[in-house]
């Protein structure tokens, strides 16, 4: 059996040789706490560079610049009522301004760093395997490179071309599996096969069970949303709702933080209507890349949910063109939406569009007024979906303002409260119980822990507050490298 002390010694030596300093959760949530010397170094480093100092750019507060840049307020986009058709304010945090162009670098740094500083993963002899449908393995590959670890990415062959070209450019070892977005079981099977073939050489970082994923969002995304609300709020405004599509459910960890600060909020988990696992115990395939994987993640605190909603992927694809074609933007400007705003619509990737739809449906369901604020996030931007836009152009040819008007009406103005379930106690327990079949029967989790997740909310608090201990261990680790 591997000696953790020896592994830790190897890791410290590797970090010392590669000039690697690891950020704490507090520094990622509040980059003003980052040492001045590191901030100065970042002025000469591009946002996407494979430089270990970019670990300190895993934050919502990066200055939106491709090179150099410091830190400021959280990057957001607020949608005008002319676009949403509702009175409530809808505010979206933007993932584009993270390294890799997606906040999934945050979801992956916690799990990897925890194993590095505890001596349970050896970057000098083991490989980090990231099973994913795209952005998670990209984030894992990026952080693996920055932390001097060999990376394996396993993802479905049907994902966007941009994901594969990016992984190849970064030097990841890539394995593809059959299917697309909702074919996660095949990704699991390939990952387990690789682990079985090389048991001592491969460590699997499964986003659906790695609590470091949810912990990062609890600390960083939760506090970022709280800060934005504090800055934006005016008299009589209230934090009304949080809508997030469920992929790994890591982002929903922010909901646990926000529930503590704003107990009255409504929290909704969205999924593709074509793969309605939470909503109808259903299955299927869909085109909203980044969400909906035919099971309930181990790290999802179902008791903290108020509702689930199905989002039609056809509406997302139609809005993809409306938001990104010149004729679509011209139509929106004719509806009184500024050119300045329409030029920012490429800040939403496909799942970001799904999140916008979900916010509108929530606002309509609860009949929200102008004093209500609804928050969500954009995981990534259109930078990762130009091939999808090209496919739509090839399949459906030119995009007219007449078509734009039809998509505006169908995808935004005519949204209804269909396929929404406001959860009762027993609805929540039904969803929670679905974990048993994936995690206990198939993957060997302990049923006693599953029961504790439901019966003891201290379980979740202990998981989230573990960041305090990890921060102490990170600080001690950095001291041992002699670099800080």
C-alpha cells in the first residue's frame, strides 16, 4: 500500500520544482486576499496560459481580459424585461472569464488539491482520470497541467468538436465512449475499465461524488451571488430564487450556502425535458450539453430543493440561433433591446440558455414582480459551441428575421409553467431514493451514509465546512514547498 507521507514528500518536491503555489478556498472566493507578489506576476500571464499562477484565477472576479488583468467585481449579465417577458430581475454569473472559458475549473480544483495535500494522489507516478461530458474533464485537464499531473479525459464521442480539439491541444490522454450528453454510464464503464487495467496508476475523480466539487460552489459561487445581490439590491428588493440546471449538481452546492443567508428563497433544479430523471424518473437523450445525466448525483442535497423543472432542448437550440445570428440580434433590437446588450448574448452557452429559460419559468410560476431578483449562472459561452451553430446553419440554412420572431415568441414570450413540480416532502424523498440504485447497488456506496444524507442535515454542513480544514492544510503545504 502506498505510504501517504512518501507521496506527500513527492508532491511537495514536484511543486517546489515547478514553482507551484496552491490557492486556498478563501483566496478563490476573495481574490483581494491573494498575495501582492502573485497579483503582480499575473499581469504578464494570459488567462488561458498553462502557468501555475493561473490557479489563482479560479474565481468569479477575474477582470474580463484575455491577458494580464487583475480582479474586480463578479462578472454578470442582467437581462432586460423586453427579452425575458417577466418583471422579475434575472441576473446571471458568467463562466466565460475563467481559465478554459468555463467555471468547471473550480469544480475540479477542490477534488484534486484535497488528494494532493493529503498524500492520497501522487503526481509523479499516477494519472488523474476525469470522467465527463465535456467541461469537467477540460477543467480537470487544465488543473492537472498546472499542478504537474498526467491527465486522462473520458467523454462521449457526440460532444462538441471544440471540447476534443481543446483536450488534444493541452496534451490530455483522451478516450471516447458511445453516445452524447446523457450517456454517462458508458463513461463510467470505460473509466472503471481503465482503472481495473492500471489499479495503482489511475485515480478517478468522479464529479458526481466528489464533494470538493460542491464545496467549491458553496464557498465561491454562493458568496459571489450573495455579493452581487448586495451590490445590486435597491429598496424593497428581495432575493427570490435560484435556478440551476443539474449536471453534476456541484453548482447546487451554492444553494446550500444561499439558503443559510436567505432562508425564504426558492431553489429549482432544471434538467432537459428529453431526459427528465428528477421530474418523471425518466430517461432519454438531449442536446443541452453540460446537464442531465440519467441519475441523481451523490453530492446533491435533495432536501434543499423547492422544485424541479424540465427545459425543452428544442427551445435552447432555437434561442442559440436567435442570440447569435445577425438577423436574430436585429430583431431583438427592434423589440427595444439595446445593441450593446445583444452583442453580449454570446456570453451564454447552451446550458446558460437553458438556465435563462428556467429563470423565466420560475418567475412566471411564482408570479414574481419587479422587486424580485432571480439568480443563475452561465457555465461557459458560445466559444465552445461554434460547431453547433455551424451545424444548425447547414441543417436549416439561412436565418431570417421572420424566423427570429417565431423563435423569440416560442422560446421566450410564450414560455409556460408546464413540466414544473413544486416538491413536497415525499417528492423530495422519491428523488433522493433514486440515489440508491446508482450509488449503493451499482457503485458500492454505504446505505447508512445514504440514509444520513436524508435524515441528518448536519451531514451536509460538515461536508461544506470542510473547506476551513482544507485551507489550513493548503497553507501548511505551501509552507513546506518553501515558495510562500
